[in-house]
């Protein structure tokens, strides 16, 4: 269920995004059956209670979920009463109405013992509706078509139309006075996903891209389909800083199957060798020898290129190729668990280390076949499982993007005044002063990231400018 889906005149409803939507039936102000998505209705009930208790405002439901046929009837009725031009301006085209999602509610207000129904009557209660707005985000709602944003939403001001997004995003939009369109148009940040098994990193990128309505999505470190855990996703301008987010060290927990060797170096591959597991293997002793730098041979089932061709292409065509080696660092390596046929270890390694290859090298020292059974990335630089989200949590509106400032908090920063801010926006060099060698985040007085600079001789030189030039 995609609680933060964008549905408007440009974005048609995508049924598969709402295929697991649970609708409940309640009564509207005309005592007719009306359907609303379950979480949206629960939030509405809480909103209704608070407004009654704190503001003495009694609200009711005019409409909720609408089928394609019902939306057509609404359009036809408005067209009959007010004309085609008015209907086209105020009623969403069939298939492009938020009412198809079950996540929006048109609110009525009780006046003199009766609920108002006519749009003109509702508009006269504008001041009462304004009292409702500050409470909406507390329960995950936004005013979907606010006054003054008509050119952005493409709809006239509708004080009665509220939309459920989940509390996190709703509060963000309320505080920043943004519409859902503005949020997606300027979306930038970092999302930490806890990747599921049997998905590629590209699969995750595609899902996130679709969810946030942008093609500007990338990731900072591939995980094999077998692996789970931390996958750092960059969105918008964050794709420009991927290399800064690619940590020097990553932490993994891996489980090894003893007595088995495969062509892919993991359990998904073709078995090349199988034998009984030897007794009294000196696993602890071998692991203690490994925290070191060494030249690691890249596995043939990898995307590393040799002579312009990826290694797995050589493997699939059964072509001979000399596997490249690269220096890696095994910073930490410890045994967590051991059985008669498996063992599990935790390791901290440098960027570019293949855990499958590490297991192969451990197996060589143990003088027994072994292959990777499971792999989980639990940490990458500043990012850990504690600030990650599953894809289900993303779809249900629980995920929160990290800002560029939060994501790069391990780098040194410089706050500049208004005059210098103009120079930074134009990518001009800055005086280095006594600053040490390295990378610096340039922030404005509001502590928003403007650019990333590097030291060069006696100057700070623009490396990544993240704002538009000042004219």
C-alpha cells in the first residue's frame, strides 16, 4: 500500500500500488455508505474527537473512496449543475482522482445542527476550516489543495479535501508549507533500506524510483541477491555525492557452509566439490590470522570489467580470463557461532572487499571446501540497521529521508555569510586560511548545504555545487 502516492492530473492512479488496500464501510453525513482506507479512517476518528473537544468543531464525511464509475457520476453531476468549464476545473479526471485511493476525505462541517453539503455553503465556512488545518498533520493528514497553491496543484482551493500520508511526511509538509507536488519535485535525500533476500540492488532502486516519482535514484554499494541488509539509496541531488557516502569500511555478518565449493562462491552456484567436513577445524585460529591487508582475487561472478567485458559474462560463456586482484583490508574478523557443518562470523572490511572471496580464502587456510550460505550487511559508514527501513515500511509511509547535511555529518563544515554564499553558488574559490587538507561542507547561515569544497594549495575549490548559480 503506497500511502504517499502522488495522484493528480499528471499522475494516473496505479492500481497495483493500492491492490492491498483495506477499505472499511462507514456512513457519510447523508447516512449513506461510504468506504475509506482503514488507517485513514482510524486517523479521521482521532481528528474528529480532538476537534470536537478542543475547538467545538463537529466534522462529518462527505465522501471517501470512489470507483471509476462513481467518479464519472460526480463529474457528470457537477457539469450538469455548473457547466463543463467548472467541472473540468474542480473535478479530477476519471482515473486521476485521489478518491480512487481511499486515502482522502471530503469534510463537512456541522452548522446549526445540520451538516453542510453544497460547495458554496462549505466555502462560506472558510474560517472554520482554517482552524482545522493546524490539527491535520498530527494525525497524518494534509490539506491537499491549499489556498495560494492553485498553479501547483492545478485545482482551486478546497478547504474540505484532506489527504492521509502518515504523520512523518504530513508534519514535514505542514511545517514547510509545501504541497505533495512540491515535495516530489524538489526531493533530495538519502534513504537507508534493509534489503530483502532474492532482490538485486537495481530492483530496490527501481522500487524507490517509482515510489518517489523520480529517475534520479542511485545506490552506494551493490548487494548480491543472496545478501540482505544495508543498502544506501541516494535521491535527487544526493546522487551527486554518492562517492562521499561510500564508506571506507563496511560491516557484515556471514554464515559459511563447510564441505561445499561452488562456482559462484555462494550457495546459489553450481557445486564444484563436496566432501565430508573435517573434525577439529581450527576456525578461531585461522580467523585471528586474517585482520590484515592482502591482495584479494575478484570472484568471476562479479561485475568487475576486464578488457571492457564484465567477469560474469566470461563465466557464462565459459571463456578463460585472468581474474584481477586488488588490495583490501580486513580490519576485524571474529567468530560468532559454530556448528559441525557451518560457522558464522562478523567482519569489518574496506570498500571493494568481496565476502565471498574472503570465505574462499579462509577455506584455503582451513584446507577444506566452503561457500557462503548467508550474508547480511549491518553497517556502512554512518549508516546502520537502526536507521534503515524495509520496503514494506517505505510503502506504508513510515520511512524518512536523511538530509544531505545529516548524511554527511562526519565531514567538516564551514558556515558562510550572505556575501560568501553568492560566491559559493557561483562556484568561486574561497580562501583556505588555516584549514587542514580535506573535504569541507559549505553551509549557509540557515545551515543548509550549498556546496562541497576541497582544499587545493592555498584555496578551497568547489567540487560539488548543489544550488543554482546566483545571477
